[in-house]
C-alpha cells in the first residue's frame, strides 16, 4: 500500500470494532492514515482486539478508539470534537456502522420474516442505526470539511438486488435510502471540495450479518479485507473530483483508478430517473 496516499489525513470509521469496519480501519492505518475508530462502549473488548492487531504490526499509534452512539446527536458532536482534539483535524468519514437482518430472522437460508411480522422496535432500531446515524454523524462533521475546502464521505451500502429482496425489511429499505442520500449529499456539496460516494462489498460478506449457521463455507463470501484498497483510494487525494458515485470492492482493480479521466467512467450512486 502506498503510504503517500494518506498525507497524514485523519479518517473516522463508524462500526470500527468488527467486520468491514475493522478491516477498513486496519487498512487505512496500515497505509498511513490516522483513524478515529468509532464504536459502542459495549464493543470495548472488540476494539481492544483491534488495537492489539494494529500493535502487532506497529501502527497502533495511528488508531484512536472513540466510544459513542452515532444515533445520538450529543455523542456525534463529542466524537468529532475528540478526534479533532487528538489529531488536530478530521478529513474523512466512513459510514459503516449498521444492523442487518440476523436479529430478525433467517438471512440467506430458510423462510425470511415478512415486513408485517417485524417487531416495530426492531424496525426502528435498524432504521436508526443504518440511516439516521449516518445522517447525524455526517451532519456533525461536514462543517469541518467545508472549513478546509476538502473532505470525504463514504457510505457503505449494498447491492440493488439486496435492497429489494423478499423479506429484507428493514435492512433493504435503509440501504436504499442511504444510496439515495449519497446522491443527494454529493449534489448538496458540489464544488466545495467535499465528495460523497458509496462503496459496497459486491456480494454477501464474511461478517456477523451472515450467520455461520447458514453458511459454513466462509471462503465463499467476500472477505472484509477486500474493502481495504477501495477505501484507501476513496479517502486519498487521488479521488479528487469523484463524487456521487458507487464502487464495488469485490474484484477492485487499483490500476483502473490510476487513470480516472471523466467522472462518467464511474456508475452514479442512486437510482435511474
């Protein structure tokens, strides 16, 4: 990985203690970025394990654990303040924290739960984490980006087919809304130096959202580490001017990104009008 891409920039990653968030946090730090690793206090043991993994490779000093709830406005303000206090500035945000369908019913194997069978409290919880949380933390951090005239927001979404899959409420609708938000936020921030893009694994990923009881062959899934190369590029100056787009981690080919050309090369985030 090219550490010159980082230029000592500071990135916040939500849901950093496990899964895709953990992989992206480690990849960014290993490439020289300073990372504010955000997660709930209940995940402190997993966060410690994350720090220990980075320590074993000698870059734990680049990861700053921050505990807070992204669905809480006060917590989000403090998260940003704490990161600025530690590193002096903040340059990027990865909206990764999310809740899947594993607490509601079968995910890939078996009869999925119909939308009218979902408990309202579970529905609200998923919507709060997957949609309201990204809005609240992004709203808290964007003023810092605007004052610098440069910033990065990357929303972790899913495939269009998953958004519309039978029995995938409320996960599917929340990711569809985050996809639409990516497009809208990019337009709202056009010509400011702040970009907003979407990134997805490209297929079911090897995280807790896919229970091991349903798929025992974890090698058949997209591995979290595949999120590393695209998130490094998206958070670097090499992606300047690329906004309102969606990228797939699976099969990412870094040399392709070295000849960006026109933005039209990339698939736009959102949905056909």
